[in-house]
């Protein structure tokens, strides 16, 4: 007995391949390994151009410079800062022998704002770093602003 075989051609239709999405871009590491989550690049606040945040930040830094020099009372920061930040500011001024919460007689400003940089890791917060110059010394000032009940409040401040 001989078996005859005939070839049967099968045509299989494959479903179309799903569209390819490009891979996510590799972003440079913004923090050292193990230092916490990576933050996105600067983004403007929703509905407000980034330049408005820069202008707001420059005004706050300028106000702090005037408070440091005694040309403005520290009490003007009450509406811009949390209670703990305001308390730290007053304590720092008193320990430096500078102005009190009520201010001192205004003289010529010996401190000036050299630069202000703003990063917005989220819509409701901004991180500000500034370089201020006192005489021939530069100092750093770092602030964090958080949007609370529709207002921007300084929730952290550090100066060196």
C-alpha cells in the first residue's frame, strides 16, 4: 500500500501588530542614588506663566533682603510665611543683632539680590534659590512656597 500525500496550503492571517509607542526618554539623574524620587523639570503653574512665579519670587526675596537690612519690619512676612517660618526669621534676626519684628531705622541697603532661580516640581509648590550679596560676601537663600487656600505661603526658608 502506498500512501499518497497531498500538500494542503494553509494561509493564516495574523492580526495587525499594535502601534509602537516610542520609549520614554531617559532623563538625567537629578539626585544621587538612594536620595529620593527624581523630580520633573521645571513646569509653569497651571494657568499662570512661569514668569509670574519668577516675579513673585524676586519680590519675596527682595522683601527678605530689606528685612535683613532693617529697612522693612519682619512683620510684613506674616501674610507670606507660615507661623514657624516667621518665628524662625524673627529668632534669626534677633540672634544676628539685626532688626526686630518691628523693624529698625532704615539706612542705605547694604544687601542686594544678585540672582533668583525658580523650580516648580508640582503645580502647588515652588522652590526658590537666590544669591544675595552683603558687602563683598555672597550668601545663599533657599525658600519653598506652597499654595495654601489659593495663596502662596513660604513654608520653608534656609539662608547661609
